[in-house]
């Protein structure tokens, strides 16, 4: 693998399939988070009696804030996966942006949007 400077087209297609699978799941999770923020399908404080409404509103606000943060992280993850697909099309996927060496397949399977090898990441 030392003399290899990029992954083969077959290997890139394997990674592409993995990324598409993760992208579908990430988009599904993102939509769930968005719907929890907008309360499109929930039984929120509108269904509770006035006695518990104040407590419920506080908990709902915290829950919305957390869901908002998670949605932002999920959106960023989706963007990273989409960028990885572009690198696959450009045939630059799996090449460390610091060392220029191939990122191991094990790392790419675990973190398919990785742009740094373990070696470069540990230096940071």
C-alpha cells in the first residue's frame, strides 16, 4: 500500500455505497430533529392542564434547544458526507490532506468523511 497513491475505482464505489447509506440515515435523523423542534407531531404543552403548563414549557424549551444543537451537528455531518462524495467523484477520496498518504480503510469505514490520517490527526 506504500506505493499506492489513491484508491481504485472499485474501492471508491464501496466507499460511495457506505456514504450513501450513512447519508440516508443522517437525513432521516435530521428530519426527525427538525420536526421535534417545530412540534409538528407532538403532544406538547397545548395538551396539558394549566397547573403543569409552566413546568412543561420550561422542559420543552430545554428540549428544543438540545434538539436544535443536535440538528446543527447533524446538518454539518450531512455536509461532510456530501463533500466526501465529491472527493470520490474527483478521485481524491481517502488521501490525507496533510501527509498526502492514503487514509486506512478501517478509518474511512469508521469515519467516512475523514480527510486526515490517524497520524496527521494525532499531531493536531
